């Protein structure tokens, strides 16, 4: 009778074994490799998308790491048949007595349970038998090294990591192939209780891990994979600080938003980014990111009232890579203040007007009249004050000036002179130059034919301002600002990035040098004096919108271009901010923030001088006023009367035909008369620059 029962049971078990298929398909998500986004050092993660797993090959895993794991989890792995008889009997007896199904599982059994499809999540004896059958078949039909590799690439190690490579990074900031024997033994020990063990301290979880670590080393000795002397010499290694995961808050949250936007621009679906095992590298410097935040916190940006936004962004002039930014405190708003259009450019737009004039063959020795107010006819000619026309005035701190060159007009941010320059360069040419340098076309589109664009009535994101000025710093080549500098897929292939191609030359080196010459005067002796650096020359431009709704400083040294923007999105004056009792303008807080940031980032940066311009081109003379108005003489000006300055050249052969109004361009529409503080505006209801 007993024999018959045993035989019947054996037949049933045999039938069940035969009917249990050998699994080949992994569970959903078990092989997903999350993507990691890194700082510019290529090693430090900013954040991760999806699972924290990185698949590595058998040859990349050191033998001592594999033997440590076997010493911890399955010392009979290579000799066994995939199942531990004693562990299985113990588990089945415990289940029969009403307890939970116990451990005692081999590595093959753990893989069958956690990797392959086909096993339910219940803890019944039936599921345990199925696990045993699958494990037996895996051990019989699959290579042992393959089984171990699958296990090592998928098992959970704690610290939000799956797989031995991600664990090596999380605990030791190393690749798995760089681990020492002691470090490999720590990871092997963690597998048993990854959420309980602690690598630091002296409490029970830390003591338990050290005991398990010693158990692993002793097991390696028993297996003949480590000598007793080597085991005795091992010391428990120091791990990274207790893991809290990768911080996705603060600026990391804004980095994540921007990276996702750039991935969208590249046509990479988000599911591919989350589960595709991409390595995404940025140009961000971790220290510089801290400096940017420190500079903005110095003016207490997190304490600003609701609706007041500010930020800083720095771009590499050579390739457009964003090196650092602070887009505002995400606790206040997750709409970052540097990648989105927040405020009008104000007078920081004037360098684009200057560049447009230089492209048409003029030079910075050209002269304009700085009298304020002035009126302009539709063709750009200055009209008598009693005649109708487009009226422009300077900021009251600048007042009314006489005939000045473009260097002084730039340094002092003279509205009247720059409106005249925009007429002479041609409004369409100004818009084209600004767009060529990187100002987004949608920001310029509403202002076609409006000479008021010269005063910065377009909303321009700070990132485009920093990138636009980068062309002045690098000798005239436009760059595309970007966070992502390189993407490598899980097969090691590099994904092409359109913005890594060489930029388009917009200005000649001479034109860029002349632009920088004028902007250097702005920092040296003009409205941007607070931005001046202690050990090197800088170039830049202040900007303040009408009624002080927004304020800017955009500037650069040859190796870095940076923009600072502050704005009241409620279209009210920026004043009486925490820690600052006055009215914010480009020459105060933005210039000070820029200075604070750049002083730190240039500390270890070699000093590089700006190129000396040759002043080639025609020196236009537009300083005459119509009768009965007469020009007011003015004193020496930077550039035109600087002792020892080079003599301006003449226009190049075959250069552009110069005239009061560029041929082929529409004459700007007659602006509506303006009165009061907004007299410098174009024919639009939008406020412009107040000339600072």
C-alpha cells in the first residue's frame, strides 16, 4: 500500500515536472536599465530615470566578487543541481505546519522566483514545487555562469539599486571591476537583508552586517578562493555616506525638466529614456551650480514675494554647453526663470543692434547724438522737437548728452543714440542679427518693422541671452545652448546630437572684437561697473525695463558667458526686496550677482585677454541735429578719443552700401506719440528699456 502511494506520488511529481516549461521570458521590468544623468565630470549622477540598474558582462565582474556572492548565498552552486534539498524540506515542513514558506533557496531558485515569468506571487507549497521544477530545469539546460550573471545583474542590493554594478556605484562610487576583495564581500553580505543592514555606525544593523561580511570571507576561505592570511588582512571598508538616493529636488528638479525637454527635442521617447539604460552627460559643473545658487541666495531670492522671479545661467562660449544655472527656488515655482521667457531684454538687447551695424560695415567710432529727448521721422532722420515723430528719451540718470561715439553710447546705455543706430543699421537687419546670434524667432516675430526693438521690448530667455553674448566672446560664432553634451546607449553607441556640430559664423573676429570693446567700456566705466572683476577685464551690458519691472546683467569673459535676470511678473516695480531697500535696476542687484558668481568661477580659470580690435569699417556720423536744433558739444568719449587708440580703417572692398536707410527694407511705421515715462517705446503697448 505504502509502495503504491509512493509510486503514485512519484508519477504525479514526474508528470508535473515534465509539464513545467523551461522559462525564457523575464518578468516585466526585471531587465530594465534606468538612465542616469551626470554632471560634467562624467561620474557624479544628478538624477536617475527608472530603475537603478546597469547590466554588465561576465568578464567585467571580478572573480572575487562572484565567489563572495557564492560564499554568501550558495556555496554548492557549481556542483549542485539548482535546488537545496535541506532548504526545500525545511520550507515545505514549515508550510505544512502553518508557517510561511521559508528560505533556503539556491541562487538558481532565487533567479527562478525573481527573474522569469511563470511563477505566481503567492507563498503556497504548489508555487514552491513549481519553483523547484523550474530551478532543476535551469540548472540542467543553462550554463552556470549565465545563471550567475543574470542573478548578479538583477538582485536587489539596497540603496535603491538592482544589480552589482549599480550597487558598486552606490556604496563605493566605483565600477564593479574596481572593487577590492573587502568591498566585494560587503556587497555579497548585503544581499541577505538589504533593507536592514547598515554600513555605518555601531548599532545592531551595522554589527549584523559586519558579522555577515566576516561570514562571507570565511566562506571564501572554506571554498579555497581566499587564503586565511588574506582573509585576516581584510578590513571592513568605508562606504559612501548613508544612502538617501539621488536628490531630485532644488535645482536637480529643474535639471530634470530641461533634460526631459531636450530628450523630447531629440525625438527620444520617454519610455526609452526611463528604461533604455542611457548614460546622459551634461556640461554642468557641480561646484559652479553651487556658486550660482549662493549668488542668488546672497540676495535672498528664496524670500522674494510671490511673482518675483530671478535666475542666473552660464554658457561655455566654445560649444554652448550650459555650465551652471540657478532657475529659482522650485519650492516657490517650478517654472524656471532661465530657460523660459520671463522678462523683456531691455537694454541688454542693444549689443545685437551694435552687431547689426558692424555687419553692415560701420565701426564703433561711429557717432550719434545723445540728446534727450529726440524725435525721429519714419525714415530715421531726426526731426525738430516741434515736429511730429517717434519720441525717445534717455534714463534720467543719464540725461541729455551731445555727440558721442558708439562706445560711449553703449557704456552709458543711451536710448536716443541706439534708436538712431537701429534706423541706420536697418530694423530688419537688427532682427536678423539677433536671431542669427540665438534670440528665438518667436520672441522677435511680433516686432517686425518696429524700431523700438532696439530698446529691448522682446521677451528673451536668459539662456539665449547668455548664448547670444557667447558669440561676442568666442570671436563671432553662434552657439546653441544645451544641457546634454553626450548620450551613450546601453550598447555603448553614442547618440548623435545636433547642437554638437560646429556653430555658424555670424560676425567676423573683428566685428566681435569691436562689440567686446564697447561692452568692456560698459563694465569699466559705464553702467556695469558693479560687475567688474578683481583680476581680469570683463564685458557686459545692463538692462532695466520701463518702470523697473525687470532688470538684467549679461556679461562674459573669453571663457564664459553668463546672464542674470530679475523680474516682477505682476508688472510692478522691483523694489524693497528682502535685504534691499531700493529699486532694482541692472546696475545694482543683477550686476552684483553676476560679479559674485564670476569672481568664484574664474578663480581657477587662466586669465585671457580680449582681442584688440583694428577698428576697420566706416565711422558713420549721425550726430547732426536739424535746424533749429543744434548739436551740443560733448567731452572726450571712450573709444573715439582714447589716447593711443588705433586709427579707424575704411570699409572693406565690396562691402555693403551705406546709407541713412538700408535699401530694400520697409520703412518702419510711424509710431504713435508717447508721453510720460514711456516715451522711448516703439509703436506698441509693451514697455521698453529705460536706458540702463
